[in-house]
């Protein structure tokens, strides 16, 4: 809000479009430097003038137009000071509106987000958390800015690993064990196969033959494959429900089986396929990339062909304007090759395809490796986080009703926030003791601040009704008559940065921008809370003004947590 107002004051006097101007505006590090600053260095070359001269002229021009805003030139900057007596009430009014910060600028743009995408017959490990929750947060954030969003869980339900499972089941498996624990038994069989294949390489040939039978529609093999898929999906859906994640589409790799031949026909017709050591590849020398393998020596298709078919389907059938792939950074070369082949096929929308990579996740230094059987199960991590949260809640609020439900929300929220607060390209090794703490840069800290505000509003009898001029009928102008401490103004200024945080998160596909914003907003509110009593029995006007500011902060904390896929309990 302050940034937008600053841009409106400056734009008539600078040769910049609104969006470019907004990107240049800064929040000064110290209050004595103003609330918003514009660096005139960015205009010096274009205007052929010294930044200090530009700043002096701009400050005079803005001062003539502004009400409740003071402009000063200093060291090549125009520093804008917003009068709290004028602006604090306006900020709170705006923040209490249901659509505060929402944008329709991207209405009509359809984004398809590929996320989570676990392999069937393998457990959901901590490594799946990042793709799932980064993708979920991005879907929410894109919707917040007006996009139409379709989330797709691109299941790994096809490939030679099923040949391995089928061989392992035939040699060492049993129906009763598989039915009793589908994921656990599948993992046991998968690990056993790799252990045995290391001693008997001919097992790999058996696995290829078994997968060939599956591709050819062998009835018995297909029935076993279907059981693996159905059992895995039941388990996946249980964990997704705990995380609060839902998908618009769940389409496995097998869905695209009948869509591969048209892609191969196009590649042949366009003369893009070349032989290389018996295999067929598309050369990407002009893109500075190694050849993209399309067909192996034995004629089998591999991942790039399926991803080509998938992208074309999402564009042509799902009518996507933009395709995002939330997949680990280790797949960067793969997606560069796939997008490069799409470009050589003449698809003009290739530039609308984007890989959204992320770093490795470990818990207490442990990562997942299903081939060796060393798995950090996501479910176990969530259980432990919930257990720790329950212990803390029992100590802090022994009489809390529905404590188990709150512990589930806090424990899972702690794990999710512990991931999303980090820039996605960073590898994350988090320790449960740290992420479940109610202090520091954690999800429970933000949730607890939200619950604290909810408690204050209940105690103060605060109600905000749509269209009402103030809380409990109090006039909005009351804010302007109350001498509130500096901490209140710091909170109000942070509120105005909400839209910028959401825009940054969408622009950079970086949910951490919102997570970091929530930490800063919670910190600012807690300073305000400790600065003086919010509820002052002898001063109704001050109480209402403080409650309204608290409500505005609470509203944004709750909204921000929801966008990140985290619950915001009213009581903790």
C-alpha cells in the first residue's frame, strides 16, 4: 500500500512504468531514512544528471502533490516519510477488507503445476515433502494472483522397476504379506531384488522380460501391477490428507502410453531422430546440451518421450498457458533437454515451460535411498513432530481442549514451514527439535502468534463486520486520534508489504518469500504486544485501535499460513 502510494506520487515525475518503478522502490534499513526510498542512481544515465540533483528536484515535486507524506532528498535518494496519524488507520482499514492484497491481473492465465509425483510401490519419504509442499504453496499463491491453476500428481506408475517387483514377488513374495503391508512389502521386495541382482546380474534380464509382458498386456502381470498401484495410492492419499494436499488431476505415466507413438512419428517426420550406438537421439548441439535419448537400443521408450507427450497433452488438451515442473535440481539437465526437443519440434510455447528445481532434503543428516532400503519415511517424521508438539502444548496449555487436533496441526505445520522458509534451491537438513520449537524462525512461532491474536480479540470482544466503519461501531477515525507507539507503525508498515511478498513468491516461484514475511510480521506484532497493553480498560478508543491493528495482523498471518498449506489454530 505504501509502495503503491509512493509509486503513484513519483510516477508523474520519472520516465518509468509503474511495475518498473515498484521494483526499484526500497524499504530503508533505518526509520530516520524514511518509510519508502527511491534510488535516483537508476535515472542518472538516462537523464544525464547527478543522482543528488534528480533527488532534490523529485523531492520538491512530490512534496507539492502529497498529503500526509513528506519527501526528503539525501545522498541520491528520495526518502518518503508517511505520517502515521494519516496512514495507520487507512492501512488497517484496507487490511481488514477480505480482498486485501488480492490481484486479478493474471485472470484467464492457466498454470499447470506438476508436483509430488512419487513412484508407485515405494514409500513417501522426506524427499517427497519438498515437491509436494512447494508445489502446493505455489498453486495457492498463483490462485491468489488470479491464475487458474491445475495441480497434477504425475505418478511413476510405469517402467522397468515394475519388472523388478514382479520378478521379486514371484521369487520371494507372498499374497498375504503384500496385502497386509503393501508399501512395506513392496519396499522389502525392491531392496531384495537389488541385493540379489548384484550377485546374479541375469535377474535384470528377467525384469526386462517381465516388464515387456506388462507392456504387451499379459493378464496376470497386469493384475499384479494394478494391485501395486491401488495399494500405493491408498497409502499416498492417507499421507496427503495429513498434509492437507489435494490434486486436481492424478495421472500416472501409464496414462500417456497411447500418446507416445504420435510423438515418435512427429520426430521421425521432422527428421529429428538420429542413430547413436544403436539408440535414437535428438541432437541438441545448438542448445549446448548433450543428445536427448529417445529410444534405447532395444526400442524401449524412456522418460524424455513420456515428458514430451505429457507437455503436449497439457498444452493441447488441458489448455495450459504455462507449465511448471516442481522437481528436484538433479533433473535440471533432463528438463533442459525435454524443452530443447520441444523447441526443435517447433512448439512456440516452449518458453512457457519451466522447471522449478529444489535442493536435497535430509532429516538429522539422513536422506532417502530405496534401493539400499535406507528410508526416512515421511509419515514417521510427521508422527515424531506431532509427538513433540503435543508435549510442548501439554506443558504450555494443560487445559487446552482438542489438544490432539492442535498438536497435529502444529507438528505438521512445523515440518512444512521448516521446509518452506528456506529458499527452494538450498539443500535442507532440519532438526525436529528446532523446527517444532515455539520460539525462533519456526512455523509454531507464527501459529502461536496467530493464536495469541485470536485470544486477544476474544477477550476484547472484537468483531469486524463487512462494511462496518470500525470495530463494534467505533469510527475508523479513532485510529488517527490515538497516539500509538512506534511499534504499531512498524506493524502497519509491515502489513503494507504483504502484496509485494506474494508477488515476489509468484515471480520467482519462491514460497519462502511469504514464509519469511510471516516471520517478520509475527516478530513485529510481538514487539507491539510487549510494548504496551493491547486492552486498556480506561481507554476504549486506544483499545479499539489496538484490537483493530491486531486483527489486521492476525488476518494476514492466517491467510499466509493457509497459502503455505499450514493450519492456523485459534487456540494453542
